[in-house]
C-alpha cells in the first residue's frame, strides 16, 4: 500500500478550450467591466427519462433533490493564488451573496457542501432562512478551518442519527496493526491531480516515507440517516466527504476511500438492523480523483464486472455514479488554469427502489460563464455544483 518511492505525475493538461488563459482573462475582464452586476449562473435539472420532472404530484413515489458542491473555503481565497479571477468576485461580501443566490436557486432538499469555513457566521443562519437545518464537521488539525456540511429540509426529511468520519483514524489502525513502511506499496499512475490551489500546498516537512505521516491528512466526512415520511416512510443515508488532494499521495486517497466505504457499510447495517429496513444510500463529495483512476474504480467496483475495473479488491457496498449511469460523467467539475477535470461525484446504491430521474446540467468547455476559469462573477467557487433528483418507489 505504501512505498519509499514517490512518483511525480506529469502536469495533466487542461481541456483544449482553455489553452489560452491570457486571452480568456481579457475576455472576462472586458465583460465584467461592462456589466459588473452579473448574477451567478445556475443551470437547470433535466429529465433523464423524458418525464415531466416539474410535476412531482404525478408520482406516487418519494422524490427529492440532492446537490453536492465544493463551495471553496474563504480561507483559501487570495488574489495571489487566483490571479485569473476578477478581484471583486473574490471578496467575501460578493462571494457570500453569490453563494446564497446559487444555493437558493438550486432548491435542493439535501445539500452536501465541502470546504465550509464560515459555518456559524454565515452558512447556518442563512440556510436556516431558506428553510434548512444543518450538520457539520470541521477538519481536524489546529490550522484547518474548513469542513463538510449536510443541509436538509426538515419539511422533507427528519434527521435520525449521524456519525463523523475522521480519516486520521487510519493512523491509529496502522499503529495497531504494526505495519512497517517496507511492507507498503504506492501506485500513482493515472491518478487525479486534485485541486491543489493553496490548500495544504505547503508540503509536510516530515518524512512522507513514514506511513504514519502519509496518512495524517486531517480530512473528514459525515454520514447521516434521515427518515422521509411522505408519501410513505423510508430511510435514506446521506454521506458527504472531501478526500485528500495530492496526486503524490494517491495511496492515501485510496486508503481514505476504503475506510469511507467500510464505515458506510457498518453504518448501513446498523440502520438496517435498528429500523428493520433497507435504507437507500447516497454518497457525495469532492473525491479529488478523476474518472477511471484508482479511487473512482474502487468506489464503483461493487457494480462493475471484474474485467472492467483496475481494482483487485471489491468495495463492500455496490455504488454507481449518478452522472455516469445517466448522461456520462461531466467533462469537468473543477476549472482552474492548472487543472480542469472532474473531481466531484454523487454515488448511489442502485436498486429497483431508487433511481435518478433528473440531472443538474453543467456547462460545456466553451460556455461563456466558464471562459477564463473559476471562480468568476458567474461562479463563486472553482468547482461547479452537481446534482440529481431521485425517486424511491414502494418496496
């Protein structure tokens, strides 16, 4: 799982349409100077079945909308780190207004937000004003100010129980197993570059060949069970996480993914036994992994044929990516000059009872609102929100 050799990945190219960032920045600056009051761009949910998704009353099943969004922690927003972004859109007053507008217009029943660092001062009270309650976990470590939050509408779902996921627990498990560095193996080929911006960009001065040091990344997640009562009773598990970014620590990302699914499997069993039910499972977040790499392949390994995956070990839960099984993975969810690719996903436990009925559309590479990279006046984060509407039928 670990090794003493680090393999440096070649810089992954951006999408073809983003090759001239200087020209793009000029276009954006010119556009913003003529219309500085542009509102954030929010796309629509579109049906994957040809059904009228706006008429919820026509369905006798449970329908709810879930959106996942790496919101970009304000602590990471600095002009020096985001020179391609118009300075005015980086100020917290402007960003908070734009974020509030985006979340309001998306009208989700569940929000899974990553990089939340103004939870008490902004998110909690503003989401309450929109009719949401929230649960939050901050990253471990003295210097870490952001974390993961799940917001939900009490009018749609009732919180039953929740659990924290702290990936630093892997350090304790490694100590318990007395695993030595020489027994580990690292595989970094074809791994996602991740959105390194300045988050944790300062390399650990300690020995990364020590597996105990490698695993201590202060990343977190949160999972919760919700009871939906209308039009019938059903338990839904919603999990939200943000995995580590560094491509040189691809083994750590994979270890985090394995720990995540093991905890989720235990949590699902607990809920199933306590409530004598078969809960639906949704997992969302920023996985800092591109489609087809080790982490992605592991997460879907329970639902694909062995010959189609590069992971030898099958995940304890069957999961499918909602975009992949409907319209295909987005061309990108993260959009910066150094990296433009897909890092964010919504996974669900496929069964006859739950199915996606609509998908939040994302921009094409040539769309005017993403020219010049993110964040900008159209998008307050360097990531795009992703989302889906699900329907649960009676068992």
